[in-house]
C-alpha cells in the first residue's frame, strides 16, 4: 500500500454532509474528491491547450483581473459569456487585445462545462496563487505557454 499523508481541512457543513452522504465519511469523500479533481483538472487543461490564441487567452486573463472566482458561477456558460460581452462593451477588451469577440464567444460556447470551469480556475490561479505564476506580479508568458 502506498504511503499517504494526512491533512486537515475545513469544510462547510453542506460539503461535509454531502461527502458523508456520497462516501460514508468526509475523510473518504474528501480523499476521493481531491484525487478526482486533480485528474479531471489535468485531463481538461490538456484538452484546452491550443483552443485559444495567445491574444484570446490574454484577453480572458485580463477580464478576470480583480474578479472573485466563485465555483457556482464558473460552471455557467451564459454567465461567462455575459462577462466577456460586458468587458468588450465597457472596457473595449476586443480592441485592446485585437481579437474578434464574436469568435471568442463561439469558442466558449463550444467548450464543455469542465473546460470553462478549469479555464477560469487556472486564470484565478494566475492572478492569486504566488507559487503558480508569481502573483502578485504573475508571469503572463509562462501562463500563456501552459494553454496555447
């Protein structure tokens, strides 16, 4: 049997109850959910590589600067598309990055729910996780190289 590391995490009462309901215990459910999340993340990001141009990914990264990542909204195509449209209308994101917003929105519409979730989650890591890309002054070139 492989050696395991024991970690302590905080769970909301709702998450704890759901893990117990699904797996019999929060420990078993948390372990399963964490392992599955990491596999799903790797698989999804590998599939996303090359779907967006550098400028499209830069624009999406730009519009998420200062935004709060909320999991329940990150799985909603319509909310993400509205965010892109608003960023173009009010901030001129298409012009700033020299991209076709309609073409970008078509690409987003054709993404799976996992793809739009992990794309936004990865951009959130870019802006907010120091060990990921060097936040608070993240390395955009390094980030773009991971998905383009």
